[in-house]
C-alpha cells in the first residue's frame, strides 16, 4: 500500500492547505486506490453530504463535520473529501511541526495536548461535530492559514504555525466533553468509562474501581478500552488528572499540595513525580512558565 510523506520545501512553512471544491486536491492520487500517509490531517466539511472511507469504516459526512486523521490510517479513494464537500478545507502537516511549550515537555506527538484528538488509536478516525455558532470563525481560521502560506510574506512561517496552533486549540476544545462525543459515536462502553473517570478522578481511584462501577472484569475493560482508544484506563485517569492539574496551576493560586489533593493524589510528592514524568517539569516550574492571566 502506498505511504505518502510530507513534501518539505526549504523556506516554506511545513503546512499544506486545500480549499474544497475549488482548490488544489488534498493529494494528487487520481490513479492510486487505498493509501496511507505519515502526516496528520484535518478535514472540515463546512457544507457536505456523502461518505468517506477511512480504515475499514465508512463515515457519513454532514455540514459542520470535522475529521482528524492520524498517520497510518488508510484512505480508500484518491480524494474522497472533495467529492462530498461543497465548501470546506483540508490541512495536513507533519507531527513535529507542533512543538512543546518547553523543552522535553512531551515525549512524542501522541502526548502533546494539542495533538491529543489524533491519538485515539490508529484504527479510529475522529469525527467531531462543530456547533453552528462556531463554524464561521473556523472557516476564517482556515482562510487565514491559507493566506499566509500562499502569500509567503516575511514571517509567514511563524504566522502560519500560529494559525495552525489556533486551529488545533479549536479542535482540542471540541473534544473536551469526550464522553458525549463517544456516546454520539455509538460507543456506550467508552462513554460509561469516561463518565466514571469524570465523576471520580479527584479521588484515589484505580482500574479496579472503574471496572467495579461498570460491573466488568479488569481484564475485559483493559482490552476493550485499549483496542478502541490506544490507551489504558489508567492512562486515561492520569490524563484527566493532569488536565485538571494544569488548569489549576495556571488559573489559580492554590498551593501545589492543595492541587494534588484536588486531582486525586493525597501524596504531594507522588503527584509531583507523576507530573514531572508526564510534562518534563515540576508543577511549580509549569506554573512559573505559564503566561500571566489576562
């Protein structure tokens, strides 16, 4: 199966944009069938109707659907997005374009907060519904990124990456209520897992506690969640705790010990160790590096 890489050009921002239906094709693959790629893809159907085939699943496409596609996922036709989109955009870029906010903060792109929506397991594309009130501003973000790449004015690389970051922030916010999204995707077990985590992450819970809540064995739950998301239940508990810890460190003056207790770690030293292992810095260093509150 063909595997396509990103065509880097010296002096050009490593981000590509295509407008549908009147822009350049996402990939020039008129004679190629099933294929995969080494880069990340954002595909937004502002006005669309039809289906796309990603991995072994056919997805419906409707107005306001935003797809995030990870490296390694298989697209089964040459340019399915243009065929079903009357108005929309595709953006593709290598994972290393999005750099951590501080050295060593993330061990791989799969742990970067802004790339989290892409890291749901190699066999799961993500379809995120964009609320109607947000669709106009999202189109403007795509257009601004496209303008920077096309005009290539001084500083265009920095500007393009800034626009890409804003797009990824928008995507990350769409995945905040993950339980609701999974329920919409007909994943009741995963929705129940995330609801249980949301209800109890601030307590000292474990895989066994979540399994007991759902009346399942730990082995079955571990296998099911890992297969569908690429992560274990314990990793998801940690992810939720760290998300809340970052929020409290940035937006409150609470002591680290108080934050530790609020996110389910009675032992502050253990919390600091886990935080450093995840982010490469201590909670205090994270707070000091955060921009001042507006």
